[in-house]
């Protein structure tokens, strides 16, 4: 089963590019930009990755990204992610970025998007990975700041596929951003939102009804509300679940307590993602492996998680079908290997 989890082709749909910033790369880019990191060493920085909740993580996440200044920096950040994702059989990635966290530091929007786009183009050539960008608004900042960010991004049109909502959830409900999301949709962008990570099921309802999202990011607390759960199953509203993140941010005390398996049993269109892999101990393949072993996911469940990732993606039907047949092929290949192994042991 572990081998199947590793070899299945996957789409990653919940990945903050700034959350892929590995400590070694933080230090090397800081040195290049002549910035002093307030930690003595890579080890000292890693030792600080002990989070109590979402906010304690966000404090370090925003501190880390402060060393990103140039187009080359954003390129190098994304190139490092694509390399790791490729090794773990990610074939398609829909990547969040947080423009306000950079423009507030005087880094122009263009620098961010050009650097990320160049790495995406190279990775398509090098590994065949397809990708899309999702621009997130920081929900703990004002709706006006989000609207200004939206306006400055309009000229990028189809370089961005969707807008999203991240950062500190509790006290910042989706309803705060209804007008911003209305305008984003009017300009042809799709919408997603983090909801039900630390916040209540009502926030998931708001994201669906007011922001008209195509996916819910996290959404784990949805299961507290039976009517919401029924709605999510009926509509096949995807949830982009991040198992290792949920444990590191203490949403669940242990992976064995995670409700991912329950979601699959209920027919929820759940997917597995890595969120901020440099901070939470693993990329998407690591999340598959950890969830498989803690929750004893079977072959059918692993296959479903991989297929769900493509169904929930913003790919065209043609691209989706190509990837879904790659999943079929990987399963057949795994079954053949297994038969072969069993014969040898007879
Ligand atoms: N939740 C909210 N905001 C975030 C996260 C997350 O898991 N990661 C990066 N920004
Ligand atoms: Zn997230």
C-alpha cells in the first residue's frame, strides 16, 4: 500500500508557495540579499517549528518570507518546490501565493508573479508538471486592501486561475470579502477559500453561499454540521485536506484522530495536500504515506484520493482525462508488481 501511495500520480491543490521555503534556502537567499536572519543557524530555525496553533505558525511563516526580494528569489523558491513535487509524483499543482505579504514590504506584484511564472514554465519543460496560480487575500487585513490587490492583479488575467482566502481565520469570516470575490468572479476568476480549519462550520457555509467557491481549503470542521456534510457530499464540493498540517497546528492531536477516512466513508470529495510542507514535515507524497499508515487507508481509498485531486482541479476536461488514465495505469502497474511478488513467495 505504501508503494501505491508513492507511485500514484497526484494533483496538489492546497500549497502555499511561501510555505515551501526550506530553512536552508531561507539562509542562502538571506545571504545573497545581505539580510540577517534572526536565528543562529538552520538547526536553530528548525527547532523553532513547534506550533501551538495557526497564529504561532503564521508568525514564523511571515518572518521567513521577508528575505524574498527579487524575481530570482521567487523563481528559486518555486523551482525548489517543483523539484520536490516531481520526486513525489505530483504531475499538476495549483499554487497559492500571498501578494499582500510582499507588496506591503515594497516588493512589486510583478516581481512576485514573474519569478513564480518563470519557474512554472521551466518545470513544465523539465518535468512535464502543469501548474496554475491562485492569488490569496490575507483575511486578517482589510477588505479594502484585498480590493486594491485584486485591482492591481486584474492585468494578469489568465496568468491567475482563481482567488483564495488565507491567514488567521477566526474573527475574519468569508462574508468580510463578499464584494472582493464578486468582483473577482465578474472578471472571470474562480474562487476558493480556507474555511473550517480553526473556524466554525458557519464559515464553510459562508464560503459556499457568499463567495461561491469551487473548493473549500481544509474544511475539516464541516463534519461537525450534518446538514453541511450532506450538502458537501450532494454537491461533490471538494475539500483540500492537509493531514500533516492539521496535526502540526494541533487541529487534531494525532493523525490517527484525523477525520479524512470518515470523509471518504461518507462520500466527501476529499483530497490530500501539503499546505506548507517546509514547516509541517512533508510534501504531498509524505502526507499520503503518513495518512495511509495512521488511518489504514486501503487501495480503493488511496485511488479515490488521487482521482479526487484531478476531479477537483481546474484542469480542462481533456487534461483531466489524460491524468485520470495515468492513475489507471499506475494502479494496473502496481497490481502486476504485486502479483509478481506473490508468485515469487509461493
Ligand atoms: N491556513 C491559513 N493560512 C495559511 C495557511 C493555513 O494553513 N498556510 C499559509 N497561510
Ligand atoms: Zn493553507
